[in-house]
C-alpha cells in the first residue's frame, strides 16, 4: 500500500511538472510569435530603406547630369568671354 501511495505521489509530481512545461511552452510560443512580428517589421523597414536608397541613386544621377550641363555652360561662357587660357 505504501508503494502505491509513493507511485501516486510521483505521478502527481509528474503531472504538476507537465503542467508547468505546458505553461512554459505556451509562454515561449507567445514570445516567439512576438519576435516573428518584430522581424517582419524589420524586414518591411529594410525594404523601405532599400527603396529610399534606390530613389537617392536616381536623384544623384539627375543632379550629376544637371551639374555636367551647368559645367558645360560655364565652359562656353568662359570661352566666349575669353576667361580661360587655351
């Protein structure tokens, strides 16, 4: 009889341990889901930054072309006014 009581006590302890493990796994699942959501947000921000950088490259190309045009105009003005040495 004492042996059966000890077995029951062990089973109760195991049941309590399993219940605690279930709670822990549930908590870990919630935290993992939160991390996945945060990671998705980070990926979205990175995609936005990449788009912004691509836009900056385009703007840089436009500005470079405008600077070259101004430089050519300045060269012509200097030649007309004979401000440059040949």
